[in-house]
């Protein structure tokens, strides 16, 4: 196998793993913590509109779940219900790992934060949390972007481009 073939093979393998395991970790974390999954369709439009009207516009892709007090529920299809509950919502970005190298304290965990996730953390403050979830051990650590940056052993900036 030549180098180009090896690279193509590795990319195909990684694509299969991402497709089959990527959202699985998020689902596991949402179930473990009893969070509300991110709304879709009309519910997401209502939530984004309510956030913008409240002066905290964020991208829909900047969070994966919502924590509500006392396991509460919100009908995201009902605009008034979203507006009433908005101030109590905590927006959760989930980062999942399942590698052996990730320790109980999450050292060895490598992940990326998007510009949208960082922007949401700044705009929402304490109402934005990052959940580090080890799908292998089912360990969950709640933290913030600020706490993660303080703890980081290294950071690498990148520019993503779509053509």
C-alpha cells in the first residue's frame, strides 16, 4: 500500500467512525444528565428568535442540549413558552471522548471549540456550560470555556474553509 492509498484508507475509516459514533456520545450525555435535546425545526426557530429578542443572538450550532431547572420541560413550538423559560435555560455544548488515553480527570482529551461556541459562551455567561463526556466510562464533567482555557496544556488555532 502506498502513502496516498494509506491516507485515503485512513480518511474513509475516520469518516465511518465519525458517522457511527459522533452523535452517539451526545445522546448518552443527554440521557445521563436528563437534559432536553436541542430543538429542531420550528422549535429551534422560536428559540433563536427569543434569544435574539433578549439581546443574546447565538448560532443554533453553538450548543447540543438545554438544561432546565428541576427537570422542567418547554414546548419549543409555543413561542410564549420559550420566552417564559428562556432566562432559566442553560445551554450545554457536549464534547465526547471514548479513547483509552482520556483519564478520569479528562487529561488527554483533545477537542475543538468553534467560533460560534466561544461566542455563545461569551454572550450567555453562566448560562453556557461545556460538558466533557467520556462515553467509555460514562463520566461527565461540567465546565466552562473559561475553565477549559485555563486548564489547557496546548491550544492550536485553525481556520476552516468551505468552498
